């Protein structure tokens, strides 16, 4: 009997970065394949340059809802208003900053300044009804000035800034994803769902084909009232097969 957590099927989305190489060749066909696999929601990243309204028409044409978009901190620094305008054209409710530049994490004071800056951008985007979050990799969990980048960041983030926890990268960084979700339950709104292959060298795998405890992850996310469970792989072996495998597995955990 499959585990029954409180994740709903309509909370599962796909990070399009997973299909960036296919999208670069045939964006329309890739979106069609995403819909055919059974997805009804996507997160944007890694797409070829395209007018936001044209992209929205493509997504709408395949019944795909945009739940968030990865936007580098450099774009926000250059023109946060332009980012907000693009999100409005896309009908996108969230911006996720996917990376902290090395210069912004050299010391604990640097990280605190970065955290405060994210708060400023969150308030600016909030004026247009757009939320802002931050997505982790593994470097946040490395030691820094007697603590970690992650712990300094969390301590400095204003409450307006949400978190998108990548469970794979948290595990690679030495953290227990289940415990981490519980620790940030007040602000984690999205999860990146990719598995960790059971190999000595870390690399990702389709959800359910690796070593991460996804039933427990889903249960912790339910308790934290996570909004979206977003399938992603950085280096899928067979992108279309892998996204379908991940979706089927997560559907087996859904109510």
C-alpha cells in the first residue's frame, strides 16, 4: 500500500531547467512534452530568450501554470522594476534568487548584507504582489566564521523572504532534509525534489530512484504547509523519461 502524505497532485510542478538543452532546440515541443508527461505547473529557468507574452501564450496553450521564476540577483540589482514587469506579463507570482555570488559569502558580514538586500528586493516586488525567495545549493552549509553561510543567512533574512529548499543539495551539504524543513517551517514555501544517487560521487537522480527519504520529506513539508513540490534534475540521464519517473513516484505519495 503506497504511503499517503498530504501532498496533493496539483501541488507538483517541474523546474524547466531540467529540460534546458531540449528547450534550446525546440521550446514549443518541449513544453508539449512536459504537458504530455502529466505536469500542469512549471518553474522557469534555463529557457532561451523569448518575449514574456509569447512564452505565456505557449505555456497557456499547453495548460501549464507558472508558479515561480529563477532570476539572478544581478537582474534585481540592475532593475528590480523590470523584473516585476516581466513577472506580471508572465502571470508569475514568485521570484526565486537561485544563487549567492562568491563575493556575497566571503565573510559573515557579507552574508548579512546579502540577506538584508534580499529583504529590500522582497519589499520592492511585494509592491507589485510578487513574492521573493532564495534557493540553496550545498555551499551554504560550509563553515564560515565559526558557523555556516546558511545559518548566517537565515538569521539575517527578513520575514518577507521565502525559502525554496533543494533537498538534494541540502543532503550533499551534510544536512538532513527532513530536519531542515522542520527548522525552516515558518518560511519554506517550495521544495526542489530531486533524489541523490547512491554513488560515492554525488549526483542527482529521478525522485524515488536514489537514497533520500521522500515519504518523510513529504510529511515534513505537509507540516510546514509547503505550497509547491518542484521536480528538478541538474543532469538528467534521459530528461523526458526522468521527469515522468519523478512525477509518477510523487503521485504515489499524493492524496
